[in-house]
C-alpha cells in the first residue's frame, strides 16, 4: 500500500464520511448477522455470517461493506458504488482498498469497525489491515500486516492511561496501540521494521482523525535512539520461530532473533528509553528448559535492567502445541507443508533444549531511586474487567505501602474493596471451616487462601479501627501474643493492599 497523501487526504475524508453514513459499526454488523455468526468469525469461519446476509430482505450499504471488507467476498460494481457514494469506485481503487475486474469488486484490504470503552468514553474506529486467511485462501505473505487480534485487544486492555507528554509504540503494525496511546499522550512515536505496516498505520490514524502520531521506520529502538518516553507500549514480534531456511519469517510476529531473545532485548531497551517514573507495557513469550523456570528467566531480564518489574504469566504451552498454533496462524493448513514446518519447529526446540513456552504480560517502570517492585506471578484464571486501571492502582498501592514502616502500616484504617468476597468450606457437621478464601471480582480475579487470624482481620476492616487495634482484639480473642500476631499478619496486609483487596 503506497499512499500519496497530497492526493489521497481528501479521499480518506470521503471514505470516512461514507463509513459514517453507512453506520458501519460493530453494533450494526452484529445486528446484521447475529452473535453466533460473530463468534464464528472470531473462530475463522464466515459461513454463518454469509447465510445471514443472504437471507436479508434488502442489501444495505453496511451489508455491502461488510461483505467486501470483513468477509472478503466480491460484490457487483453497482452494489459497491451504492455503498461508497462519496468516495466512489475510482477513489476506493486509488486508496488500494479494492480492485475492479469485469464488473466485480474484489477486496485488496480488510477494513472493519472496532469499538472499545476506556477512561475517556466509548470509541468507534475503523481499522485497515491485510486480508486474512479466509480471503487469501492459503498461507500469508511474510510482510502481512495483521489487524486487531487477540493479542492486540489484550494489550490495549492492559494499557495504563495516565497522561504523559511522549509515548512510544514499538512495532506498531496496523497502528492500533499507537492510536490507543494517542488518547492519553500528547505525542506518540510509532515504529516498525515494515514499510507496509507503517503505511497502513498512517492510513488508519488519518481515517480516524488522529493527528498526534509520528511514524518511523526501523528495528526496535533504533528509530528513537537517545530519546526517552513517559509510556512505552509494545506488542512485539515475540513468536519463537526457527532460524532455518524455508520457515516463513512473518514480520508481524517474528523479530528475527533466536528463541526469546527479542523480548529480552525489549526489556533491556526499555531501561534506556524510559523517563524516571515512566512505564513500559509489553506482551511476550519465554522459554522453559529442564531446570530453568521460564518465569524466573524473565525475572532475571528485569533484574538486569534495573527497572521495577511486574510479570504476569497467563499460559504455558508444550512445544508441540505451540508449534501447531503458530504454523496454523500463518495460514498453513494440515498437509505435507504443515508437516515439514512442524518438523523444523520441533527440531529447533529440541536442539536448544526447550520443552515449553510461556506467555504473559510485562509491566516495567523506571524507578526514581532504587527498584522496589518485583512481582512474578502465575495468574491463569478468568480475568475481571478494567485491567489497565487495576495495573495503575496496583503500582500506586505498592508505592504507598512500601514507603510505610510496620509501625506506620499498623496505624492505617482500612476497608475491604467492594469487589472482594469470602468463601468458607466446611466438612459436613464441622463448626470450623477447613478452607477460607478471598476472591477478587475485578482485575486479575485473584483467589487467595487465608488463615483464621487474617480472616478475622479482613472481616474487621470496615473503616472504623486501625490495623493495630484490630490485631490487638484478635490476639486477645485467640489468646496469642499480640506482637507475634502482628509480625505474622503485616506482610499479608501489605500484599492485600498492593493487590487491591484492602483499600
């Protein structure tokens, strides 16, 4: 996609006006084909959506646009012209959106609505990317530009929206993270190694009226050498790919380094490009070997960087499943070619002694003094809502509690967060519970086991008594030493404050 903005700026405006007039939104498409077809599309199947559109009494402009740009199917010249009256067919061709062959319009790009809610309100955008496997009907090009996928929505949902002067989107792809960051940063720099990705990202920013993003070509941090940022976000090309001839190296997911070295490089580079107090957020994969814990491996990268670090591991896959997932992601279907690639991937993992691969989120921060935060967690349960605000609140709570002495902590008056519930499990007929749990409804949906003393303390945190007074009352009730009970409970209180169970 090569855009001459002196010529195409007006065309982009006309396209935007046509999309608005057609009410080409997520809500409209769901009404057109229903939630079941929506779910099928997320699984990579378009038949239910096509059946729903075929059964409609009349074809609307939104249905035509959805047929072409979301389902990747041809329509007649007349139908398409009716859907883009301002842009026109010639304008759409000039923008590289479609081609006209013998009276039939065929898509050259995927263009679909995207909506979300953040701290600033409800937003609806349109995102252009390369055609996916459904439209291509086979393996993708190595310079394929991915649209908004699961990883994209994960990272945007994690994004901390604290206002900053400058933000960096490292490996911008179609530009989606840069566009999100533009909502809380005065200026965003978006980099990518792919010229094609940068062209599409520029197009998407202009289509959605976002003017505070600067796009730069280059690998990793090279385009921003010597610069520092208040916020860095990155969905980097972290997929661990064999460095073997004949194995496709997709630019959108493969950083060209061996194993998980790409993620390690991003962690190290973040330390050189964050302002004091600045935050970096990224997704990543890391390798497990016998006797080498993958999560601790990431912790060593964070330690070496000198940054505050919080790593959440969401999933661990054995190398066979990992290989299958990413070979299929590239559009290669089961058959001889799939088997050849499968052998190459397994050979690579075996040669390097890798048995499993972890996936998760990294939140890094440039400390004003010495690092104080090092959290390495395995949280693979269902997620609550509002992860971005939860991450921000956790960092703030960490700073507050870590600055307090135990004496100062004991003088706090605490309350239980509104999303926290308690579970107690009993053997039949027993008076005392055998298991007590605190569960968090928001954030990462944590569940923690608690003992009698901690359960009593949490239950008494109603904003009336200090921690010290509650511990004294519990010690008297349980007939135990007050100082010893305080020494036992205070570390747990710090953790409950930091993770949002207590406020």
